[in-house]
């Protein structure tokens, strides 16, 4: 079968190809000269499959889209407290290159605006690292997200440095407030080199998929960021990544994203996909016009808004049946399915705790469960222990060892473990048991 996904992407690009609104960024000569007709998209899955359309091999500078990744590398290197001590996590509601610091703390408001990104760049490497060393740490670090060796485009960097008055002013402001002690010009040049790393939409989609997969690069298998740092990066990106358009972006499109003045945009759907688009003409916020429209389309047509409520936990309990054994014992078989998180485990525990049902043997059937997260495993383990304390015999059907002890505080109680229901012989199904029991009581 020919996958319909590339056709869907072709069609999505074609809907917006004729939109020529907006302008290329003009303060960096190479960006002003970029072909404004270029248009490309790539969606990467978490196992590294890339669906592309349009100019997906075309290279452009990463610009501000480098900021979340460099923030993640700095967090891994210096640790969360040290980084938070230097740069806050509050949305600024200002343009990306505003000369601003938090009034109370004197810190940059967040790492997505230039003030924060310059400070974060100064953290790379040992104290007092040279411009060349920091540039290499940024380039090689970004390459680890992309899964291939990226390079700095010297022409883009030189052009930006020629007119970097605003960033030099911001860096001098940071130096004067002792946010960093390095030479401000070096920090700006290093940051410009970081922004001048060349990527394609395919690279960006893999980089985004790395964030979507909890920091795990889907191509190389490298855990580039720890899950905790990855979460921090995504949270900050979601709230601050689109600067003074962050609220509009999150409410209308709802895909945590980051844009760059080269015309790239990448978006991250945690646990699902990484998406990247490229089209050079920008809106007044510095975001690609066609990129934003394509993201809006994808959000609507693929239901990718992060705040769209997921399937409710009701689907966790596939069946909850009661049987009578030969010896008159009441046996209850509760069969679960899907992914069990905290809310799903609450649902199961509520069913276990049903006061209207008398049970001698409780069988928890996990054969159709795909995954149980840590907190749900802990909750269910505790609930099974309590059932046992209440004198109920507990049996687990867990051929994939979903409930196996993964830590000291989640040790399973001593329960019988079955591989199939064939071994539970001689059971007679009790139908409409709840209704009958209620009727019995009222007699
Ligand atoms: O700091 C700058 O001016 C650029 N090199 C990067 C700016 C950027 O991409 C802003 N994002 N939309």
C-alpha cells in the first residue's frame, strides 16, 4: 500500500503555497536574500520515520529554534537550580529581542527571549570557555539532537555580527548586572554561531521528535536529555517559545513550538511526533506566515491540540465479570486494557472497592494492557495488598510482567500469577449480578 500521509502533506503545502504575505527577515543579509518561495515540511515519528513534502532537503539557519535545545544542554551540564538562578521561566509577552530583565530579580525572564538565550549560551562549557569552545559545544550539541553532524554557516554568522547592535546591547546589559562575567562580544558571537547552524526540516523534525520522545533521539537511540530536563525544556518552550504571540499560538494551534527568523518552525507533540516547516516570509512576530498556517491546519485536521482531552479513563476496564466456583466461591475477573496512568488506576481501584459486590477471589487480568506507568503500578500494587488484607485471594494474569516490582516501594504482594484463564476451571458466570444482589438485599 502507498501511505496516504505524504499525499496529505503535499495537499497541506499546496493549500498555502499561493500565500505570499509577510516578508523575509531583512537584518541578516543571507536571510533577506533567501528564496521566499521555498516551502517544506517533515513529520517525524518517535521511531524515526520521516514523512516529507516540498523542500525537505533545503538547508537554512536554525536561528532562535536553537534556544530550547541549548537550554536543555545547559540544564544537563549545570543542573536545574544553577540555571534557574540565572534565567527565569516566566513568559515575557515581549518581542524576542527586547532589552528586558525581571524587575525584582534582575534576571532574564526566560531562555527563549534573547536576553535569556545569551545568558544560557554563556553557561556552555567550563567557566571562562573560549568563543571557539562554546561554539563547538553548541554545534555538536545541536547535532546530537539532529542525529547527524551539523555545521555553522559562517556567511550567515558574519552578516548577523555586522549589525548585532541590539544583541550586543543586551549582552552588555547582562554583563553590567553580573548575570555573566564573560566578554559580552564573545557571548554574542557564540550565540550568533549557535543561531547560524544549518538544518533542514528533516533535521528539525528529528530534533523535535527527540523532545517528543522524552529526550531520546529516534535515529541514534541516544538519550540526549534526561526526561526531567526534557520536560523543563518543553514546558518553557510551550509558554515562552512564541514570545508575544505565545497565548494566541497555544490557544489556536496548541502544539508547543518554536520559530526562527529564517522561516523555520518546529512543533512537539509529546509522545506522538515532531513536526517542522520552512517558509521564509514572516509575520510581525517573526514567525513564518505559511508555517503558522500549516501548523494550524495540522492541529485541526490531525487533532493535535495538546489541550484536546484524551480518551477518558472509562475505557481502561474492558470487562468486569463475576463467576461462582464449584465450591460456591465468588470469583471476580476484572480485565483491563490500554495504557494505565494514575486516573486509570483510580478507576480500577474504585471498581475493586465496590461495597455491593462480595468477592472471594479477585483476578486482575492485564493481558490487554499495553503499559502501566510507575504511579499506576504503585497504586494497583497497594490496592491488591489491601484486598489481600481483607481476606480476598488475589490472582494476577500478567504474562508480560507489567506489575513486576520496579522499585522498593512497589513490591507486589504475594499473589498467584496465571498466564491464561484456562486454568480457572469450573466457573459459572453470574449475569446481572449487581442487580440480583441489590434485589436480594431488598427482600
Ligand atoms: O537573535 C537574533 O536576532 C537571531 N539570530 C535569532 C532571532 C530569532 O530567530 C527570533 N525568532 N523568531
